[in-house]
């Protein structure tokens, strides 16, 4: 999924006054505010990714200004710096999961809805949409050409009009090795449903979210997997840049 995480949020851009994102602004405010999100230098958390293949447990650290990242576990270590992703002990350390995909995806879901305001993103109101008998504000997020690894990605965010909080996001996976040259309208759609939120340092961020197939109007079948985030800490100071540099024994993950 999203390799929208490849979209680097440069410090110079962050320093600029926050632009208006129209309808998205209300959701950003409900989750603690874009200014507060952009004021933090970094974030770290423990994460569990559950799927039919089992569970993956690791610790993730990201610089929120340039999106450098480090993911560590007993079985693998991934890092990203200046757009390059590296992994050790080898490219197969994730058991078939693509390293660049994994490096970007869990954090991007963690960062919703704030990442929808990243440089290169474009927002379009889709008006009202129904989901299981309730009306939601729908917002489509697309990306400018050349933004990140997969600028063809898109999301449709469902925002609860009563609370302005994000409820779910429909998405497609356009990562080249997973898309396999299919036209976008033929790609399978999925949805991530945010079941639980947690308030950390004034920001409302995900605690538990589940993935489903999406029929176009509803979830299909049982959950395909889940993400759980715990021990979340936002950092006032930027993480040591040396943490993200490629070690001599690491392998660079191909695009």
C-alpha cells in the first residue's frame, strides 16, 4: 500500500504558514491540529501488524520533518534516508513483503489524517456518502505527478460530520510490483477502518485499525488484517540522523 510515505515533508516547507485545506481542515483540527503535528520533530511507537500470515512486531522511529525512518525487530532492520530504503539481513527478511512498501505503509496509516496535507497532495470534496446507514463527509485525496514512489495512489476519507474525526479511508495499491500494470479502475479497492484512537501529546492518533476489501459502498467479509500502535511518543528534538544511515552490511531495497 501507500508509498505515499515516500513523500518527503521538507523542513523548509513545514516552516511555512499552513495553507488552507478546506474540508480537510476540520478533520485536522479535530485530531489536534496540523500546526501541532508539524511542530513535532519525530515520533516513535511499537507496532503489531496482524494478517493471515501471522503477526509482525517491531519498533518504528520517524523524523517527521524529512521522513527518514528506522524499523527494528528481532528478525530485521529497515531504514530510510533521503528516499533510499535499506534492509538487513537481506531483501527476503520480511518473508515476501516488499521492503519499500513496508517502510512507508504503517507510518502513513498512523499519520492519517495529517499526511493528507503533505506537499504534493490534492483534496477534492465528494460531498456526502453513506456507510452502514450513516452519512459521512467524503474527501478524495490524490497526488501531483512525481510525488513519492506511487503518485497514482488515491484515498477517499470518510469523516464523521458529528465529530469531524476520520472513520475510514478507502484506497488502492498502485505500487508497481503489486499493481502489475493493471489500469487503476481494475485495481482491487480496500478500506482501513479506524476502530480505536488514542490521544498523545494533544494529537488524536490511531490505536487500532483493520483492513477490509471494499465493495464500493461497504466492507466485504471479515477483516484481512489489523494494525496496532502502542507506546507512542512524539519527539521535540530530531532523532539522531546517524540512526537512519545505511550500515555496511545492509542491502538497498530496489524501487
